[in-house]
C-alpha cells in the first residue's frame, strides 16, 4: 500500500488554518516593527466625479477625525514627518481596480469588487512608498449616482455621490482594521477597555482580534467573558490568542450552562487546532461526543447547534481516539428519521469529519513500493 502524499494532505488541511489576514505581499520583520509603533499618519484623499476632480476637504476631514478618534496623530502635509500614509480614492463612477483572482483580502466582503461600477472609495496604506496590497472598499447603496441624485432631487450627481461616500467613511470602521493590520493590539485593547466605546465597535474589535495572532490580548479577553452582552464575540476573539487560550476555552466548553457559549468555545478550539496543531484541543470535544452517543435515539435527544459545532471542530486535527465515536455518530444520525435542515447540517459535519480523520490517518501510514 502506498501512502497519500503528505503535501496533498496539507494542501487540503490548509483551508482550515488559512488566516484571514493573508496578503499578497508579506511584511519583513523590520516593516512589521515599524507598523506596530506607527503613530503619525499622513492622509491623502483624491476625489473624482464625472466632471473631473472634486474638492476632497469633507472626505479628508472625516478620515482625519476617524483616525484621531482612535488615538493617531494625523497630518495632511506630505512634507511633514509621518510613519505611514493612508490613501483614499473616491470616485463617482469607479474605474477598474486590479485585484488578484482569489486569496487574501480579495475574499473579504469589503474587498474591491470588480463588478461594481458605481460610487466607491478605495482605501490603501503605504509604508515608505511600499504598497502591501491591503485594499478596502466602501460603496454607496446605489450603483448609479445620476439616478440616485434625481430621486433625491439633487442637481449635482457628483456632489451627491461624494456626500454619500463621506457618510459611508464615517460609518465604516477602517481605523480598527488598520490598527489590526499594523499589529497594534494594545491600541485595540484600550478601546475595548474604554466604557465610552460603543458596543458595535467593541464587536468589530473582537472580530478582528479573532483573525490575528493576539496572544497579548488573552488576559483582557478572559476578563471580558464576564460580560453578558459580549461573550460570544469574546469567545471568537480568543481563537486569535492561540494556544494560550486553550485552557480558558476548554473550561468554558465543559462548564458553561449556556449551550450557545459551549458551541462557540468548541468552534474556537477547532480553529486553534487547525492553526496550531495543539493536541489539547480535541480530547474534550471527543469526550462530549462519547458521552452523548448513548442518549441519541431521536432528534429530541440532540442539541443540534452544539453537537454540530463540536463535530466540525473534531475534524480539524487528527487524534487517534476520534475515529470510533465519530464513526458511531455517523451511523446514528443516518438511522434517526429526520429530514430537518438541522439534521442535514449535522450529517454533513459528521461525514466531512469522518473523511477528514480517515484521510489524515492515511497520511500517517508507511509508504510501500
């Protein structure tokens, strides 16, 4: 018997651990260090309508205020010393934007959209003239500025488009995204700790922390678990803290009286398993499956959201004792007569995890000529 090529296994497993912060152009250690300490930001805004260039002053004021609100020092004079430059290009009718076919920021919801030809602002940043292909795009709710201006009884379509884009820049939390991109976790943690920070911004911060390696955030995230209105978002963010958060997540999974919190903890453990390969992540999840198996006789015996999330997580990392309970669960979910969407999702998770573990086992077999 010949073993499956290990590189093939890792290629499949790579989708589990793909970081959302993946980029086209990697940062050097020196560049990362410069961004982590960046304080003074140069803001440059270009505004274009169908009639030509447009006064960018209102847009500049908005971008400047948003960055200052998060603690940055902002200059609009390129001759003045600055650590990093943020450039914004706003257009009434968007011209083509070069993006890669897939991967990195392109797959995110606020990435430049090739099909969008309406009003849009493209945000990028530069470090010492280096463009790292970090691109975010905000768009109006309408694709045609002229038609929208007519409906709003505004004569100047270009001015109307710029006004609407300015409102989007005031709403879109690009300062938080930039801080995460630059590795300024301490700045984000200060915002989390500030009682004046709106809940929506805290949710956004917790969301980006789940996508970055934020080990330093663990103490504060653990403290935030005591908050009744941000627990779910905090659990997601704990996955970004890496292996250090495993004991906290296991404790939450095993002791929380709230099923949805246990499901979020299981998901986070699976994410960490895929990212770090830490063997501590999977045994508590397999133990849960083994405990509930004898009780599964009808659909009423199944906590679908929790069990489904646990099963998905188990498939993220090979553990020798996973196969038997997953195989038994696979048999049971197909014997229970239930055509609900919840059962379909559980069956899909079980089948995928069974095949994933089987595939990983095949990779471990010796190769024979």
